[in-house]
């Protein structure tokens, strides 16, 4: 999106002096209420991103458009989301490219779906399988609120364990408890060289998936986790922050290989 002033309907991230963040949607007669006072939306409408605004009690906020990572952390949730520290590596490990046709099973609140849609672009397509209709509805609302309408997305309320009614897929991404039950379906749905990636919370689930992959047409399997540690930097005071985002989930990926002829 080219730079432009804020208009009604824009999502805006308000950041206070303590780096606390609040996600709001601008409306003509709207206002943001907090312990720090009231901030009318008209203080932001027509202003450029990065503007500093004050509440009725003098509290200062900086108004910016949320990045995808910031939106994921603040968006409405039906199910737990995959966090930004894992979303970036997923794009790289699964090699999501413009024009790719991707199946995601376990759409949840739509964090990964939104990330995939930005990566595949208008020439690609994301197919989503979601078991719960309420999660599917929440996800599609979140996706549209960030990316806008008319995305290359198809969401079906169905159980991927029962099978995949798609073929020649480039990638399959799974965020569900028993991905090993999908391996046989993925062998039929992926093109040769296609990549299967699963996000799992426990190492025992990873071990069970790797066991299933070992006896399949998939090869080159790897499993890993991503940890994120920020640093406190204030003049000569330079040290790791006391808290870090450690374990969230394990990433396992493998490639569909052609059998020896």
C-alpha cells in the first residue's frame, strides 16, 4: 500500500510511552478510551502514519499502521495463534513463493493464513481446511480486516484426516494434533518435490510424525524450534532481557520424493 494519511476504516496501532500497544479501527465519530483518557479518532484521521497524539488527560500515543506481526499479536482470536517468531521461519522452511498453491489445515484464527496469502500473492492460492465453523468465520474476518476482501483463499469446514480433495499442491502446512494421519493423504495431494510442514507443541508428537514420515515417500525431514531473545540497550547498560520467547512449538518439514524407477 502506498503511503497515505489515515482514513476511516484503517487499522491503527496506538503505542504509549511504555510501549504498550492497542489496536483500533478508525471511525468518524469513534474514540479510544483508556485509563489515560479519551482519544477521539478525529485526532488521527487525515494525519500521516507516525503522528503523535494526546488524550484528554495529556497521555501521548504514537499512531502507526500495524505490521503483520503486530496485528497477529493483537487480532481477535478463536484459537491460539502461531506467533511471529515461527511465522517467518515457516515461510522459509516451506519455501512459500509467489504463485504457490498451498493447503493449510487448522486455520484457527488466521495468523498463518494471512501470512501465507501475502507470500503467495494474487497469482497463488491458499486452501484452508478447518474443523470448527466458528474458527473459520473468525479467521476470515481477521484476514479481510488486514488484507482486504477478494483474497485468493478458499476455506472449507472439513476434517483433513478424512482426506484431501486437491491435487498438484506445492505445499501442505498442518497445525493440528495428529499430523501423522495426514501423511498418506499428502503423498497423493502434493506434486513431486512438494513440501509438508507441521507445527506441533510437544516433542513426542514430533517423534510420532517423524516415525510416519520415515516409512513414507517423504524424505529430507528435519525438525527444529525457534527461540527469540531480545536485548536491553540503554546507554552503557547492555544485556539480554530478563524474559525471552522460548518454546512455542516445533517445526517439522519434509519433501515428497520420487521413488526409484
